[in-house]
């Protein structure tokens, strides 16, 4: 049977030591048995490695940062759509999701389909609201403080014992063992991601994760748990293995059912020595290690594309346990002309 041809736009091609999900999302889409995918890469920086990977994208366009304003970003996407006729758009950065959610209807009217969480779902799982989220949905979360100024760090020592986790609103997390380290982390996170800075109680245990997909009606379309085997100094998985952990899957299904979660998500959990699970973050999009789920038998990006197109998607309940992923660095040799093209023309 002939594959359905679609044009897919994807952000997040920064495949560095802090990798974006764009490259594995594209690889997953190209592995689809149902879609013949033409890929439009949307980049913010002219040195995002995905720009230079041969055979990854058919066209590449630079777009303005979300900090430039939602209107500027959406207008640029609409300009690109006039040339390329985008069928589905998969944004992969937390910081850009608000813009795409806000203008989801406007994009759909022009023929650009997305499948994103609602604004309510996005906002209620933000890091500074996580304790309330835990109470609402019946899941254990670490206690936390939201700091609006450096002077509030004194409250941390009153409430928590060190170490603590200092986190930004969107990205970055630092394990701090004393007030000096917490002060440094506060300034670093605040300068990058703004206020509040979140200080979270440190829970000792094994970090485990689940990548999942909800259909917006309470059904879990996909869920694959894994354990990080190698973690970078930025806290990113450089290797991981799928787990046979029904408790993690059930926790994921419960949250998706109660919240009616729509779209991709990643649960970051700590499993304690007593086998309790603490939810430390919910990332409201597909994570960078999603290709492990594809290798384990659940092509989550393909399923998300189907949902965006209004197609029927049956839940994927089986996956292979003991599948591993290992990231690696690879030096690409590219011509200066390609760098100049994206820098000057804003497209390739």
C-alpha cells in the first residue's frame, strides 16, 4: 500500500550535549510505515547540528526566538507555510509551546495541524505549581519553594536540609550542597530563564523516566519507561534502557486519565529504596530519548502525527524490555556556504 505523503515541520535540531528532541522525532517519522514524510526543519540558531546532517531535512528555515513575541514566531511559520504547505507541526521546546498552543486554532485554520496540551494542562504542571499538581492528582512530589529574589534563599535553610535541587522554569537543574552553591545556581538559572527560581527538596533514589502520549480524552496511546544509565553534567541521558515496571506505566496512565492529557509528555520520577515514586517534573512534549521507544516497538511521533491529522490511533500496550540507547558525538565536515546560507538568507 502506498504511503501517505505529508509535510512535517519540526523544531529542536540542537543535537548537542543538551539535545533537543527534533532529530529523533524526524528519525522516528521517517521510520513510519504509513507516511512518506517531507521534513521542514525550523531552527533558532545557525549552528544547530541538525542543519548540517545530510538526509535529515528537505528544507530548513530560521525562525525568531519565542522571546521576540508569539506573533513574530507565528507569522514566520505562516510565511514558511505559504511556500511549503505544512501539514503537521511538532514543536519540541518548552519555551515555544505557549506560542503554538495560543495560536493552535489560527494555525489549524491555515491547514497547519498540531497536537498539543491545552493551556490549562501546560500551566498546571509547571515546576512552581508541582506540589499543588501532586495533591490534585494523587501523586507524590518533593516539597519546593518558589524564589522571587536572592534574599529568599535564607528560607531554604529553614525548610530543607542540603542537598537541594535548584531549577529554572523551563530548563536546567543543579544539585546544591550548601548556600554558596545554591546562590551561584540561583543567579545562573535566573539570568537564563527568569523568575521564579524553584528550589526543590532532594529525594534520594534512582532517576527513571516515562515517555508517553495521551489522546486528550483520557486514553494512553503509548507509554515506555526507562532508566538512565549514563547522565551528563547537564543531567541529560546519554544512555538508557527500557524497564519492565508496570507501576510506572500505571502511574502514567492514571495521570493521563485524570488530566485528560493531550499530546506527548515525559515524566521524570525518582524511585526510592522503598519503591516509592516521586514525580519531580512533567515535560509537556516529546523528550530527546524518544527514539528508544521506537526501538522498543512504540513509534510515538508517528502516532502523534496521526492524532494531529484526526486519524484513529489504537493504544500501544506492548514494548520490548531491555532495549538500550547510547548517544555518541560525531564530527561533521560541512562547507562554509551552508553556514552562510542559513546565516544570511535564513533558509536552506
